[in-house]
C-alpha cells in the first residue's frame, strides 16, 4: 500500500514558516535576556538604583 505524499497550499506553507520564525524570534529574545542577566548583572543593578534615586528626587521636589 502506497502512502500519498502530503501536499500543502502556498498559504499553509506560509503560515507554517511564519510560525517557525515567530518561535525563533521568541527563543532569541529569551536567550538575549538570559545572556544580559548573566553577563551584565551590574548594569541591571545600576539601572534599578538609578530609577530609585530618580523617584526619590521627584518626591523631594514635591516636598
């Protein structure tokens, strides 16, 4: 018994490829964030401190 090959329309193939690229982009974004957390933790800490200092300065201006 012969099995028939799967045929897909161009639209179906485009949707499959689009899904693959979307998954790759998501994976790449996650990897980038993970690498940033590993290799640049000090930058994240400094950014957090800078944000807190700016918030305190705004509070002082209000007072």
